[in-house]
C-alpha cells in the first residue's frame, strides 16, 4: 500500500475516534438523555449505549486489521515488481480490457501479483494484493472487504447503524424548548449542527447495511 493511502486510512480512523469523542462531550454538556440518566443514577440506559459504542469501535478496528482474504504470493521475488507500479498498472489496464464476462467468471492472471486469480478474485490497487471474493476497498476502514472479513464487515455495519440511530436520538434530546424561535436557534445552534452531521453519518451505514444484506442473500458482491 502506498504511503499516501496509509496516511489517508489512518487519518479516517483518527477522525472517527475524534468524532465519537466530540459527540460524547456534546451529550455531557447539553441535557441529553444520557446525561439526565446518569444524573438520576439510572445507569441502565447509559451503560447499554456505552456497550454498543465500545462494540462498534472494536468491530471498526477489527474489520480494518483482519486479513480480507489476500491471495498468497508464491513468488518470493514478487515484491520487486512493485517498484515499477505505474508500469504494472498499465499492464493490468490492458489485461482488464478483455472480455468482461471472462473477467468475472473465468480464471485470469494478475500481472502484478503473478498469480492465477480464482473465481471472484480481484486485484486491489490500494492494497497492492489480490483478494479472494473481492467486494470493495473501503477507505473508512483502510482495508479491503473480501472473503476473510465480509461477515465481520456486515456485523460492523449492523452495530454501526444501531449506534448511529441511537446517537441521532441522543443528539435530538439535546435540543431544548425556548420562548421564541430566535432564542431557540441561538440556544440550540450547536446541537442542531451536530444533528445535521449525524443524519449524514447515519444514512451511510444504514444504506450500506441494506445493500450488503441484499448482496449476502443473493450471493453477490459489490464488484459484481
């Protein structure tokens, strides 16, 4: 993987953790259901949320570090070929311009890894490796999704969707009633911006969960 891709991947992971921290700070600064529950010493609700949050972060990092199904490179000199990556990518472009049906249903040879690709295997240019049952390269987790972590990725999307919807509800609970519209916007400006942000972050995992559930039920991948 190129240095720029590694930096981008690590940056997305750092941003994810920072965003969780900012939302938690928001929940404890404003009168959210989380803060109200802790102040009332009703710990069931906060504990449940923190458990899901911890599980979500654990799955996020797990799916990013688990081997997605990299095809073993038999040639010990394969690393030398990566020195002229642009040339190899051009070779691969020429190779991939063949019959599309053959690319998806037949055995092909990877010009970079120097291996024969099994059915549904594809080379990832980000990871610079061939991945079995390749689905896609996810920049958010800084890893490919393939036969080695597809199931884990689905569970991550499920928990992420639950946490996102829950966080959306908690953010909405930070909004407080005021005597006028002008005062309401002044007091609730920060929670309102946070609410709009979390809506955007909620649409993505929920949409991906629906998509990957459909793909799993129909034995397909995103690439296909």
